[in-house]
């Protein structure tokens, strides 16, 4: 698995972090939740320890407002306004305090 091809993509508009995350997940065969927050999606479960392709949700002003895709080894891929997409550490002081939670796609069996 490689996330490198998704690094360096410019931010192109409101909620582009979710657009980028959806593209990355789609390439892995994982559907993006049909809601604004993975926590509200039926087939997404909150997890304590993220794995690659889990979604990380960040808060702004106490509300879920930003997402990224976990890449493994304590890192995640994301893009923010005014920047290009990049892989950063979840433990970074800029991000660790804003983590709302990690979510994994776990489809229900019929």
C-alpha cells in the first residue's frame, strides 16, 4: 500500500479533505460514509488504535470539522485550506489535541 501518490495535491475547495479521503478509500475498495461524520455512519465503527485506511476525525472549536486517512506507523494523510496534501504524525502537537476519534469501515453481514 502506498499513499505517496496522494501527496502534493492542492486544496481545491470547501471540505476537500473529505473529497481526498473518499478518493483514497475508494481506491482501496472502501466506500465513503453517506453522512458528514463517520461516527454517524452505520458501517463505520469507532476504534482505539488506528490501522491504515481508518479515518481520523479532527475537531475545530469543539466540533468535528476535518478528516484524514491513517497511513500506518502513527501517520495520516490530509489536506487543509491553503496547503497541499501531506502525511503527518498523529502525535504532532498541532493535531493530537484535536483528534475526535478513529473510525474503521466494518460492513455488516447480511
